C-alpha cells in the first residue's frame, strides 16, 4: 500500500532550528515535495527532492534518502510566520499523482 | 505567477442538493486535480484530468463526478450532497502534459472551498 508518515504536531521557539521528518512507502517514486500551508489558505510549494541529498533554499532545507524512504524539512532561524502545517508528498503510484501525508502542524513561540 | 481560482471560499448546502465547485487556472496546464482535506487525513485525491474531456478516478471518487470541457476549467460535482462530504475542497493544476511522463512538477493550488452540508 501507499503510506506517508509525519508527526502530527511540533512546537519550537522563535530563532531556533526545527526538523520535520517524513517516512514513506509507495509503489513508485518520482520525487518528494514539501508544501507549507497556513491555516485557511492553499498549500504553497517549498521544495522538491528527487535525488539523495540536501537541497538548500534560504532558511529552508530538505533532505532525501531514497533507500531509507526518508526525508526531512529543516527550518532555521524560525520566525513566528513559520507557524503553519507542513505537508510531505510523494510523486508516485502512477498517473502523475501526488500522495500526501496528513501534515505536521508547527507552532512557533516567542 | 500561476493563478488557480475557485468559485467560492465558503458554501453551505442541504443534504440531497446537487453541488458544483468550479476551478479555473490561467497557466495553460494540462493536469488538473480535485482534493478534499480533512483533519488528520491530509489531502486525498478525488479525481484528476490530464486533458480536456479526460478524467481519471483518484483515491476517493465515490459520490463525486467531474467535468472538463475546456482546458482551463475543471468542475467537481456532488450529485447528491451528504453530510460526510462536509470538507475543504482544493483544486490544483500542473504540467507535464502526460500522466505517463517522467519527472514531476509542482502542483499549484487554489484557495479552497469550505463546503458544509447540513
């Protein structure tokens, strides 16, 4: 079957670093996405990994290990506006479909 | 900037009503998708379309149908709304042109329609 797991909730302090983990088991794999979704808003694209390793984009980095079925999103220098849900999604399973995890709700405190 | 718009942000309908949710994208994307999002369950794919008049069932198509008469517009239809269809509905669009293409492209999402069925 298809399964994507990520923690339900996390809390962190402003200015700190937080790592959100995602593990996946899917019938196919053609890349992994991270999306950010603020409450009541649409998901917005953060990062895409298709090869093993770390992709850095400003304060956000994403890592992928295909052999372990594992990814993480690293957020540095946390700001209050980073309080949101972070969705891990795998591109696979045929027919150009994204399979989403349930999301991790991150709360950043002063 | 890619823009995906949905016809309503909030909608309240009665059980048994026929409901139409409209989605329009302005980037000439071939692929369009309808998801529903429920707490603890994440986004689940209802239907998608990779070309005009083409449609494919997603993971939870029961109780829904879709229509794609023009490339930029993808409609989700609830034939007879039920209370368990109360949810947030999100539309998305993307390239590449074929569902069998290699590689992956990000999906651009609309703002969502929060549907309540009473």
